[in-house]
C-alpha cells in the first residue's frame, strides 16, 4: 500500500504533518490511480489559523509540485462540505477534498455537511478545530462547558454524523487517526464523512515523526465479487419471474456498472426504473428504460413496479421515495434481490442479499441467466407505457396555449424552464439540484443523455446545496457546463459560494427560479390540508395579522449581481432560450452566470399518482385537514410490510 522504505524522523507540527500526509494519499481501482485529495477548502479563525492554516501556507510555498495540497478559500463551512461532496460524487467517490474550520461555530457549521455526506455515502474528510487539549486556559472563547463531563466539546456532535470519528489530543495519536480516516474514506461499503478533531494547541505542537508516515500511500478501492451460491439463488429467482423489474441506484454509477446493466437488460428484456442517485444508469431512449420510480416516478416505471413479481435492486438503499413509502410494489408474491456492496443495504426489503460490487454482481448474474428473457408481450407493454409517459413530458416542456395563456405576464411554468435547459444544454452537461419541487420534477422529466449528466442530492435533500455543489462538479470536470437549478428558497439559504466561483474564475450556470416562496412545501401543505401556511414570502397584513399580504420586494437578481456573478434576467420562454445560449457561450474562466426567471408555483408537473407518507393531523377544525386525513388513511391501506422471505437455496 505504500512506496519504498523510508527511515529517520521529521520534526513538524501536527498541522504540518497532517497536510504533508494528506498530500501523499492516492486511490487505485482497476489499475487507475488518482490523488485521493484534490485540495483543501478552509475558513480560518483562531482555532486553525496558526495550525492547519500555517501548514497550508508552508505547503503552498515550499512543497514539491507533486506534494502540494491546493487551498481554496470558501465562504461558508457547510457549503465547502457540499462542494467536496459534489466533487467526490462526480469522481465516483475515488477523489474528494479536505475541509478545515476554526473552533466553535466554524466547525459546527460543518455538521449539516457531515450529515449529507454520510447519508449519501460520499467520502469527505473534515478537520474541525477544537478547544485546548491542555485546558490550561479553560474556559476559552467558544468552549462548551458541560458540568458532568469535562472532555465533551461541541465537536462530539460529529460522532453520529460521521462514519469515522477521532480526536487527536496528543501528537502520538495522529498517525492512527489519519490512517483510520483513510480506511473509511476508501471503503465503498463504509464511506461517508470522516472527522478528525484537532484541538488548536495540538495543531501547533511540534513532534518528531517517523519519515515513513509521509511516504506515498496508495489505497486500493475494492470490487468485492459475489458469492457463487448467492448468484445461483438470484438467478433461480430471475428465471422463475414473468414480470421482473430492476431498480437502479447510485451504486450503478459509483461502480461504473452502466454498461453491465445495459448489456444484461438488453439480453433479458428486463425494464429499469431509476432512483434519484441512479438516474442516468441507462440513457434516454433505451428500450428498457422506464425512467424514475417511486414517489417522484413516471407512470411507466410505477405501473411496472406495481405489477412486478421480482424486483432486483442494484446499488440502492431503498429510501421511502424509491418505494413510494412501501406502496410501489403491489404483487402479493413479489420477491426482492438486492445487489449491493454494503451488507446493510443488501439486507433490506427482506430480499435475497448479494453483497458485492454492482458491476461484478451484474456480470455474474448475466452469465448465470444466459438464455433467459421476458416474453414479447412484456416488452411490448414497456414500450407502450414509456411512449405514453414521454408524450406527457413533451407536453410539459411545451405546454399548450390554454396553460401558458393563463399565466401572469412574464411568468413561465417550472417544467418549461427544465425543458429549455434540457433541450439547449449539451448531452455531456450536468444538471444539479437538491431540494424543493425541482428534484421531483427533474426525476420525472429530465432526459439524461450521459451517465454523469444528472446530479441531484436527494439523500438529505439539503436546501442550499445547489450553488456550492455546482462549484464542486465544475472543479471535478471543466469539460462540462454545470446547470444548477435552484428556487428562491434554496438560493437564500446559501448563495455565498458564488463569491468563491468568482474568486477561482470557475464557470457555473445557476438557473435561479423565483416563485416567492417554497414551491414544493406549499404544494405539499395544500395536499395535507394546511393551506400553504407559512410557505409564501409575503408581508404581514396589518388587518389580518397574517403573512398573506403582497409579495416581498426581494430582488435576487440584484443580490447575485452584487456577489460578482454575471446576471441575465428573463421574462419569456424566448428570452430564456437566448439566455441559456449566452451562458453556454460564456468563457470557461469567466466565473458564474446566473439566469433569473420567475415561475408560477401553482402549475405542477405531470403526476405519476404515486404516494409519499407524510402524516396528517388526525383531528382538526379545518375541513381541508379532515379531508386530507381521510385521503391519507386511504393511501395507508396500500402500504405493505414487505416481509415475504425471498432467499431460496439454489437448485441442485
């Protein structure tokens, strides 16, 4: 795992040793090597300016080119973790960034990012600073004092959010902490946020380190094969199925299994539904692609899911959106096969667990099911269902005059905006989103033409991910334009990294959709009988005392312009198309471009009829809530525990 033998000692501070170690870490998979860390995002304060900050300066000035760790100044600690996650996802989890922050609020601002990384199974290394390990000056500025435990700090909040956690209270502890973090970051089954807490006094402390700590290390990212008996059992279930259905998750992309999935589905005729993370597993137009499945799915995928007698999950963690809160799969005898590198996820849905790399498992399953294929009637049904759905997408992208004519002047529908970006962007461009109504609309409507062309963070669905996430994807691949689609609610959460994009001259295209409130939650509130309460950006009416007055005079275009972005304001579909072309033509090193467009939040995208379980108040004085609860009870009746065993022994 490491290079040649290195002897002797090197006297460095803990901060300097950390930076030198990180600059020499590599990953390898299938014989291809890459630096594990592309660089370090940081915001300095008294907790890290003299430790990691000084070490990064020294590295920038004096390290050999091959041992430099690029430093990028971020504007928000949560945002820099989002940028790192987006970068790592685009790099199939083989590369990521380091994030360093000062003590107290600086470090705890990274908590949301840690949760997002771990939930989405994406590697990122966090170096939160801590208060004094010696406690010589305690209590210091920003120190948490807990009367019952003197060793507790605010950084203990990272423990449940991290896949690895350690605190370096003495220099001697650093090697074990860093090596432990590397192990988790490069493990496809265990990866997520790795947190190594560095107290501010320890960061500046000098120590004589064994020189071998800084030797080049190459971490092999494994591809565990499937057990032959598990493949045989899965093949037996496939051969017995008349209506099999594949659910493709993010593991298809992370293992580079797109071609293996395509080949097997073409061989067998098995249709494919995609999760948010798995979208793009097959390209738009492939005869077996039925599009999104679940609560934000297509009518085609959900119809086949409801009828399936066997469901093969590939690299999915089976979220409630994927299963439509356990209402998607309605065949009384449905069985599940789960191909997943993580045993935890492979064991869900009472399925037959095939714990393996997705690419390896699909190749083995294809060999074991050679000669099997669904019948012609099932193939024909796939085509009919897909053509019907695709026609609905076309109508949403180009709505009839009875829809557009009812809109207020200057307003578009959200589906029109998505359609224009989809049709005018290049096939290799990336669309990025995270929260609000757009992830659901994108999941249903977006036509993916490249495996890496779709990037929606929907494990944590974190508002504010969009701008920093687009920066991460663009840093990962400058040959692709990145379109970040963000509503006004999400934009207001975190526009700060526009400044970082300006500073680094990174071109990202932000399509800022202004609808004066929370589109998604407004619609959800309506459906739950809560009448869009608290979801609109309105003045408080002086007569009613409620937030139902005129729309606020917020000018987000002016805000983006003040942060240094080039802003294009549009008020018609024609102007939007011109703006997209202008943004595409902007120079690669010209910084961010923001397209500002207003939409009508009451016009929804086509509905697939699937359900999402959000409880409704059981008693209420509101007629709207009582009606919503009655509908909720009706939907609940379709929920299934999915406890049927589906783990047969293979036939002799």
